[in-house]
C-alpha cells in the first residue's frame, strides 16, 4: 500500500473528530481508463470542506481527510454495500453512476467483485481503521468522543431527492447515533436560537430528513458507549458555485462559517455537559 492510500489525520486537543469522507479527488492513474471522460472531473466531490472548516483547528478538533475520490470507493458506505436509504436512489460502495444517474464507467468496465475487494483493502479499510483509532484515542483521553461527519452536496439533484434540499441537513440516524440533547443543541445553533440574540441565521434546517446519516454516523455513533455521531449534509450553494468550475465563494462562506462553528461548539458543549 502506498502512503497516498492513507488518509491525512490531524490530531486535536478536544473530544471532537471531524470526518470528511467525500472530499478526495484522486482517481489512481491505473483506473482512469475505465471511466467516461466526464468522471475525471469528479463533479460529485464534497468540494472545499477543508477550507470551509479551517476554523476547526482553532477549537481543537481532530480532522480526518482522505485523498481518494468517492468515484473509486465511497468511504461512507457499508462494506457489504447494503443500501443506506431503502426505496430511494442510492449510491453504491463503488459507485457506477454520477448523481445525475448517468454511467460513470465505459461499457463493461465497472469494477467486478475482485476489484471491489481490492479497493476495500487499499482505501476503505485504512480510512476506517484511522477513524476507529482516533475515536479510541479521544475517548481514552477525555472519557467520551464526538464525531462530526461533514458533507456537502448540490442543492438540487432530482435522481437523489425531489425539489430543493434544505441548507443544513442534520442527521443522527433518527436519534440513534447521538444523545437527543446534542441534536437539539446543534439544531438550535443552526437556527441561531438560544444564543442570546435569537435573530436567526436565515438558513433552512432539517433534522433527520432525506439525509439521516450514512454508514459512518450509524456505525460509530454509540451514545450508550460515550461516542456521539452527527452528520451534517449542507447545500453547496451556501459557500461555493454548484456548477463547474465549482469555485469557493468567500462572501457566502463567511456567512455560513460562524453558523458551522456555532453548531460544532454547541455539540461539543452538549457532549461535555452530558459526560461531566
């Protein structure tokens, strides 16, 4: 295994770990010929999240960031490829379609079972091993851990959901992955309530709506064992261009970043209060 297969881990000083499983843009050269040309632009990436969450270093968060693209393997899907949302369009462990529903691969070039197993060993397992190890380190140091699974997506993707997605989609596996007090604190911060000014943030919010948390949130969120997990799926229009060239937009980003910081801080304060 090459070092480029390993995710980048920054270890922080607080009980908070931010996971960003879909920010990677790398498709290994040996695999590129199997994809349609359009796939090499990796349009379904969770663009610029490392930049958007740069403030997380200031609040002492650990951060786990992969380089591999979700088009190679989706780090937020179960290893047995069980659909996350039965009855809806789902992306696979090794996706074969764009978010538009169009084929990612040239005819007959999608990965077979052997290729999928190789990708799991080379990319999926190292990410999850690093995630498990960091959660264990954090819990040993602080007595509990808070996992924040950070995502972003275009606001309108008919193949995946109807209409326009709310700006901020908070997911806790229908309440199973985090204590309800943490979920409430995050939702209040997202809305701008409970901060003293109560002016509101202006962002639309939903809790456990279309995106209730993927594999990472559901697998690692174990409130009874002192590990709380929250997924945030946010619309990319809140901080970037949703169409190519997918540029970061500083003005809207500056508006949403304090809200994100408030949500993370509220989650961390809530978890500390629970485990005091």
